[in-house]
C-alpha cells in the first residue's frame, strides 16, 4: 500500500529536487503520514540522498513521520490560550495519554499536537478533538473528554457483539 500510493503520487511529478516538498505533501495527504518506506521511494525517484528527504520531513512541522491517531487532539497555544493555561492543558493531555507532543498512542486511538491559534479566544484554553472545539479545557475536563471517548468505544464494542 505504501509503495503503491507513493508511486501513484510520483507519477505526477518530474524528477526535479524542487518537487520534494509538494511530493511529500501529497504522499502525506494520501497516507496520513510519511513512513520511512515512502521517504526512501521519494529519495530514489529524485536521485537525492535519503537523508535529504528525512531532513526536510523533520524540519517542517507540517510533516508527520508517525502514523496519526484515530482521534487527533490539538491544543491551542495562542496568546489567549497560553494566558488561560494552555500549557497546563497540554501537560494534562500528555500525562493522561502517556505521549508527548507530535506522538500517537500505541493503540493509535489518539495523537497529540499543538496549534498556534484556533480563533476561539473567548473560549480559552481550547483543545480541538476530532475537529470539535472543546472550550475552557482544564485537566479535569481532559479526563471528562477521554471518558466520553472510552464510553463511546465501549458502546461500539457492544454493538459489534
């Protein structure tokens, strides 16, 4: 799947080094992240060192080298959220999920990252979970949000039986 999807993207591009970022963007759009196998294919296609591809992937924060979780969690750290405790909220997510910023839980249920601003400053501190804005997120609220996902997952498991 990874090689096939990567090659599908590569067919649309010339073998110029200047195409590296657009290629990476499109491969990530298809796969959700940039696995090592895809980076190797891209390096070979562009006839550049693998390290050059990896350097670009790790330099720009738009690129992910880790598979995304089923439920993306984005903690706003814009000015209003920062002032209202955004970093405390981020720490609560990190502790509850046992992952750091830019990581995915081992079961691939959640991934955690930060954003510069969500545009909902009056609701600060804000966390966006599955594109749903959660307002005034405190550590206790983090527990409640996670509990609701656990309950939902339990209902889905029961429905499958």
